[in-house]
C-alpha cells in the first residue's frame, strides 16, 4: 500500500544578491535588489509503500531537508503533487501532523526540564490519545525501549542514548503511519548505535511503520534501509535497493589469502592472467568482480597451497554512495 506519493516536485527560493561588496553593497540591496532563483528541489518523483525503511541521502545542500519539510507540511511546494497518507501536507497540516512522527538526533521534542513521563503525558493530550490506548502504549514502550530506568528523570539529566530512546517512544506514541528519522545515531558510541538500530528495526517490524531515514552514517543505511534514494543538486540521481547498488557500483572485492609457504608465480600463472593479483611472500591478494563467487579462486589456491587464513573484503556502502554522488 502506497503511503507517500511525490510527482514532479519542485521548490524554488529567491535570494537577493548584490554586485557590490561590503557595507555599501549591503545598503544598496535595500533600494535596488537583484534576485537569483535557487532550485532546491528540481522535478523529483517517487513513491513509498507502507512498512518500507527508506534511506534518503545526499551531500549537504542537496535538497534533502527541503523535501522532508515539504513532506511534513512545513514548506509549500512551488509546483508538483505531494501526498502523505492521501493528504496534501501543506494544505492539511494538522491532519498530516497526526499521521507522522519525527526524531532529530541533534534536537529533542521532549520538554527539557520535565521528567520523560511528563513529556509523554503532554504528548498524549496533544495527540488526543485515549487513556486506555495510552497506558497500553506506555507499557509497551517501557518494555521495548527499557524506559523504566530513566522515565522519571528530567530529560536534561539523560545520556544521549537514553534521550534518543525517549524520543523514539515520543515519535511512535500516537501510532503514526510515517516516521522521519534525522541522524538518529549521531553522537552515540558503538554499543548505543547498535541498540538504536535494533530498536528502530523492532518498531518498524512491530507497527509496520514507514520510516524515512536521513543520515550521513552509511552503517545506518546498510543495516536499516531496504531501499536508498540519493538526491544531489535538487535532483533524484538514484533510487534502488542496496543489493542492486552493490552490483552496479561496487566494482571488485578483495580476497586475501595467507598461506603456509611462499607463493611461486608459476603455480598461479593461469589465475594471474584472469584476475588482478598481488603476491608477497606467503600472501596473495586477488581482486574479483562482485558478480563472481570467490569459491573458484579459493578452490584453485587450495589445490596448490595450504591456506592458513582467508579474508573477504567487500566494497563498503560508503564507497558505493560516494561513486553515486559523482554521477
């Protein structure tokens, strides 16, 4: 079921510019202004189904934030059609707000000086959640996100990881159909990042909530997203699954072998003609295309030498995305 539909979306801004620098240049814009049109989002189209986790990424200034602000109803599009849960966000902002949730890694929607439970109680009233539903949801989140250890403490006293868990509970409290996650693991240590990703996957699976993930952490994208949309200079340059992106842009992967004895180039002459290889003493490093199984290479090396260790190194998602940015 389609929950987000975007067709030929365009958003422009006009900036006042001056041909003169300094104070006089700034003063001249008060009386005679020249305006430059900036195309923040330029004719993008996409659709997203219920339950999908979408990685929406791009360099700074690519148009991500503008697109998200249009989807949440904060900005009005210059042209094009946008629907979130069959609602036009900028025309029906209040109704749209009831269908969406948001978590911002660098900001909180909770009240800084109030205990977490009081913030959640306030959100219950804002979203008009009946008492029975609220109590059931609260108990569920306390169990799922382990909120009991800090739910009665003011938000300002929480660690970043604890605050992010509380923000997740706040975002999902009113059973939104779509949740926007902006840098949900920023600033967290390795253990806290892993737990946060587990919580996000668990909530997505439990409630079938559509999640739009914007982040510069490619590990978040790889572990959470079923699909990646890449925007650059206001245009959608890629919209595909992670596996498809690997096949198209990963190029080669590396297989490293550690052997029991030094390598003779004569023994591996046939493979050296087929693959790019580097040999040093007891080490062989072989470059193979991503669509080729390393089993053949392993079998050949194993027939010639005793293998002590083998390491397979895939091209990272970060490398793939970096290639995509250059398209």
